[in-house]
C-alpha cells in the first residue's frame, strides 16, 4: 500500500512522518511544487521518496492533499487521474467550497477532512511526528463516501493517533470560523496595532507571556490564511461582527467606569476554562497545548 502526500510542509510532512513511524503503509511518497521543500523533506526523511504529481496520483492507494485550500480547489480536475480504488483526503481548514469542487467521478472516494492540529510554523522543518497525536479530525459530509473509503480514512487518521468526528460541511465551517479563524484575525489585528504604536525595542523589552501568547498566531502564513478567509468569508464575517459587539461592550464599560459590570463580564469569560479537560497523559488542558495554523 502506498501513501502519497501532496504538500510537504508542517501538515503534510508531519502526517507522512507519523504514518511512516507507525508502519501504516509499505511506501510513503510525496510531491511539493516548491523544489527546495521537496528536497528538504527527503533530507529530513519525512517521506521515502519523491514522485511527479501525475505519477503520484496514478500510483498511491491513499492520496492526501496537504496544500492551501485554494490550491486544493485548483487541483480538483487532476484527481480523475487517481487509481479507481484510491482514497483521497484533504486537510483543508474550510470544507464547503472544497466539497462543492470535487469532480463527480471521485466524490465517493474523496473524504473531506480537517485535522484540528497545527502550529504557527510552516515548511518541512516544522514537521514533527506527534503533531496529530491525541487530536481531533473532523470528517465532513461522509454520507457521500463509500464504506471502504471512509474506513481507509479512519485507518490513516486513527493510525497517527487521531479521533474522528463526523460533521456537516456548513456546520464545520461556522464552528471553525469561531474556534480557529476568528482567533487568527484577532492575532493579526493585535500584532498590527502594536507595530503601529511601539518600536521594536519596546516590544522586545516589555512584551511578556500574555502578548506572546495572543500574537503567536500572527506568525502564521499570510498566503495560507488569505485563502481560508476567502473560502470561509461569510462565517468569518459573522464571527467578527459578534466579536465587534463584545469588544464594543468592554469599551463602553471602561468609558463609563462601570467596574463591577466589567468584572462580571470578565468572570463570564472565565467560565470558558471549565470546558477544557486535562490531557490524560500530560495533565495540560486543551488550551495549554500547542495550536496554531490549523490546516493548509
């Protein structure tokens, strides 16, 4: 059995490495249009070998698309080259637009997946074998998949330590807007706000844990995230408008010096932490664990 990974950065490289370590496939091959990334993936032994895209699509039993979401859509016509019984998965952070773009010939074999994992770093150098361990993967609109295809996807993601959750694509995109995409927008806004007011020396001298935590996501690839914002425009706008109302509320409370109401507003936000459960092995909560650019 052959695993073919298209895109050898953080997400694709980590999945390839984890699948190799777990012995899930006889051969793990990859393709990346960035030749430097492709060569680095070989040097770091993320994959067993490289293949041209057309050969990879025609050879692999499992094809994983670990590329930006707009690139996934652009690649769709080429997927008819895949083997008749091959399973195809994407790792994109948006699902509706991607599913709408799947060629009818391969729809039953295409599992639309979103692993809820990532960091703010990118490229093959950022890949590591435990990225997916003990994380959730969302599989969307699976009623269109054959049982064999769905099982192949479950075997891949389960084999690298993930737990699968089934969800509708539109439902997923709304939830992802709030849980993943909105935090990135806020982080970019925070970084630009500080950069417009403070010089580099002040930032280095005064910035502590809170600012570093809040601004960390602003390190994420702008090229990747602009594609996500394009594809999930309406749910992201909804989340931003709701955030605007919350932010306007705290502005008003401070302006009016309504300190007790402000304390109650903050206390309400504190209840978020009761949702997260300690990790069974580390004791850390979900909010303590590394996250970031959740997907291509």
